[in-house]
C-alpha cells in the first residue's frame, strides 16, 4: 500500500518545508519536492500543514475512582483523540494498593483493546518497596519506561522518602517519573477550613489549593530529584510560582521536564462562578489569567516540554455524585480531542509560539522524552507513518455536542477555534479523512525504550 501526500507544508521543529511525502507499508519512504511516484492513494495537502502525528502525554481512559468510572473508555477516548489529530496517547496504567505493576499492565492492555489510536502506558504506582523496585525492570522489558507518582489522593500518595527511593531506582534504569505536585496536608487543612465556614461550592475548589500548594510541592520535588540524582518530570504544571521553582532547579543544573495542559493556558478560575462549574473541578484547579500567561511565555522561550490534556471525563450526573461539594466531586475534564486546535488557535495564531514549536510541543519532545523517537514524533524517511494534516483555514466552536468524547459537557464549551484536523494517517492507514473517522480500532501498543535525556 502506497500513499502519496502532495503539496503540503511539512512542519518540523527545525522549520517548514514544501514537499511531498510517500508512505509505503506503514513507513515514510521518501520526502522530496514534486515526487513523481505512483501510489494507491493520493492526498492533496495543498494549503495544509503536515505534522508528525500528535502525542498526548497524559490521558485517563477507563479509570475507576472507586465512586465512579471515567465516562470515556479507550474505544471512545481514542476515537476522539484521532479526530483531534492525536496518533498516540500515553495513558496511566494504575497500580492500586495490593496490585503488582504486572497486574496493572495486564489490566490496561485489556482495557486498551479496540483503540483507534496508538497507545502506551506510564505506570502510576501507589506503593514503593523492594518488590516494586524489582518490578521496574520487568516493566522496562515490556516497553513501559515512564512512571507516575502522586503526592496527593489517599489511594495513591507516596511519602517523600518513597518518592526519593523510587526516583533513584528508576533513574538508574534510564526511566523517568512524573509527579503530581500538590501539598497534601495543606490542601486538606484548607478544605477543612473552607468547609467549616460553609464554603462547599465549586468556588471553594481553587481556594483549597492555591498556587503555593503547587509551588511548595514542585520545590520539594526539585530537591528530592536533586538528592536522588534523577531527572524529574512535573505533570500538569499550572502556576507561575511552580514554574519559578522549576526554573530555579534548572539554574542549579538539574534536569527538569515540564508538562502543562490546554486548560491552564486558555481557561481561568473565574469559571468556578458558572452554574455548571462542577465540570471545571480538576486538580490542579484552573488558575488566574496571569498564570496562563506565564505558562504561554514559558512555551515561547522553550521552557515547556510537552502538552498533555489530562483527559479524565465525567458526565454531569457523575459530577453530581459530589452533591455539589467541591471536595467530593470527581476530578477531571474532557479534552483529548481539542488539544491541537486550542494550541493552534490560542498559542500559534496569537503569536506566542511558532508552528515549528507547535510540532515540538505536541509531538517531537514527547517522542524523545518517552522513548519513541525517531520512529515517532518526526517526519523523516524511515519513520512510522503517523501523520496529521491540519487545515489552517476555517473556524468552528467547541461543543460537547460535536466532540466525539463520550461526555455531556466540555470545559471549552463555546470556545472558537481556528482550523481543523482534516486527515490522519496511523501506521500509513488513512484513519481520518476530511475530518471524519475512516477506519477505527487500528491502534497498537507502543513499546517504548528509555527516553532521550535531551535536557542534559
Ligand atoms: Zn492526570
């Protein structure tokens, strides 16, 4: 099977090039201007931007919180992902108490059957002891080279000593761990304070975990990483104060990778006054406009590495399980389909980042950091043909009604976006054509190697 993509503008971290691209048997075979090749299928990409398929570094599909299970499973979530131009998601396989990492890996492999985009797993761990240490190598042997630890959530949290020991061990094996940075004791105390003065509505959510709650935890993680001689990856960074702590660590010479999410760039905490504000309850919470601005500036200067959605969707009826109380409402929002359009509209078209930076942030950096480069994350001869075509013309409005998410709400409801995903190739197969699903269920597990430490 040969597919020829003609007349497109190829966008890479290094620049933009007008060229044709020949795909054969799932791989990029040739890239050159005006290729005179025969092909089974020809895609006219005139006027379109051609990117290496986007990689979402942070999703939660089919996650059981105990009280309820996320609205999107892998079938619905990856269908939405591919329509949004994302060809690989890295989801969090979760090792709950009493489970081995192998149990979690096997369970997530089952859950991911029927996915419409490629998928890999970060292993989220809730315990750390000698047995778990031995398991890390077994995970690496199965293509899982990144891990996640939480400083919060009763079911998941590790203490600082455990985080230190785990980081040390993982770094020695070439692995990287992401950490959810919030100060558990302080946010719980603040929830208690707010509840005791009768503040239980969503307005209390950002008040319970102000910027300092994240910044303190980022600062602590930086020092733990320094002691462990380990790189660290801060997941869903949301505040300028947290960013400042990461900058300080980098100035000391530490190797720090930063992820942020579209919601922290384009939304702010005034949303908690809206009538259906439960849909904005996520942790970290939405912040001030100035925080989004600081994060966008950090994208401009190349300080942010990757953008994940933290897609973790719940129906409004599931959000209502909290009885209107912010501290009991399931945390998370839908967004896996909207990432590229939001970044293109609110970061590229506003002049905050260039198109090559968009290619780095949505694909290349993630492929490097998480051990998929140069097979993915690059438009190069020999790479896997995961390719996303973006039509920069046109305008539309985000709505849960038109999103493919299995979710009756969207934090981005009513927001205008510029351009759209027109076509997506997954392993050389055209899976999205003219903005519509052409083939589903073609996603495969991505076996990852230890990542490239590109900030050393
Ligand atoms: Zn998350």
